[in-house]
């Protein structure tokens, strides 16, 4: 591990989308490149933290020096995150993953066939996925000391983010406006608002690695002041 303001700290990061299979060739997913989460894992490790990254399917190379686990579905991501959190009580957990809210209720073991062009499409029954951020945020002996969620919003970003903070039980929310024309999904830049219990910071539009560094520094600050341990 490197020297730096996060030396001795442990961090968990979830990143990327999840893929929820319908059959062997089809899945349901959110749009997510994983770039922001990977950049964050790298920034935290660069500042000395021991980082565990739990990643859904992406095309990215895992950052050097980061313990990375790969998964496909939300249930697998939840299992990996909870297993890691039970092994180490993390100083911080940051959920950047764009977890699919629902999964097909049943997964067909064979490809669902199109028979005739005019056939009615098959129905798509969905079941809710586990909420990993809410689960990590719930009071328990394993709760990371600081739990941070991301919120991709397309309108009234701050109000929605505040509501999410309360609903999920996390400590901070990083809200980004992914509204039309923002070019943030899959792009190299992000424009975020950091919402904590006692402050709101609007950050300028920055490269995702710069957002990652700034967030890692905010964590380091928090450990120094709010949480002397
Ligand atoms: O619920 P919503 O998707 O709006 O909240 C986004 C935040 O919650 C992100 O931090 C995301 O990683 C997390 N989340 C999660 N598990 C889910 C849904 C969202 O960890 N099933």
C-alpha cells in the first residue's frame, strides 16, 4: 500500500452496471461504463487506502493494487459486498454501481424463441433486486463508518438527492445530473453535487478522475476531523 492521507484506511467500492439475465443471450441493465467507480477505487488506493472493488461487467482494466471481484447480477454484487463487509469493517463504502432495480422473475435456461413475426411478445415479469447501498447503510456491527451513495438524477437534483440520503440511510450522496445533453453517461467528465449531513458542495464539471481525487480527499478530511480513530 502507498503512503498518503488514506494510509491505514479500508474502502469498499461498487462499480459498473449489473446484468440481469432473461435467457442465455439477453439481459436487462442500466447504462453504466464503470468509469467513475474505477477512477474512485484508483484514487483511494493512490492515497494509501486498502481498496476492495466489486465490479459488474465493464470493459475497464481493474486498477493496480486494488482487490477486485467481478460479478454479473445485483444478487451476486450484494453477496460479494456483504461478504467483504463482514470480513472487514470498512472505514468507508462508496456505492457507485448502477444496479438494475429489477430482474426478470424467471431466467429461461434456453434462448426464448421468436416463432412467428406476428406473435405477441412474451410477457416480462420483474422482481425487485436487493438494494446494496441500503443494506450496507443499515445499522449493524458491520456497517462501514461512512457510507456514500451516488444518485443519477435528471431534474431537481439536490432535492431528490436529499430524499435519497434519508431513504437509504447513507451518510453522503454524490448527485450527478445526467439529464439530456449532459454527456455524462459513459463520458469522461462528471459534474456533481456532494451532499453530506451538514453541507452541500457544487463541484465544477471535472474529469471523472478529478472527481475521484476530490472525493477521496473529502474522505480523508472527514476521517481527520469527524472521525478521529
Ligand atoms: O435507488 P437509486 O438507484 O436511485 O440509488 C442510487 C444509489 O443506490 C447508488 O449509490 C447505487 O449504487 C445504489 N444502489 C444499490 N443497490 C440497488 C440500487 C441502487 O446499491 N439495488
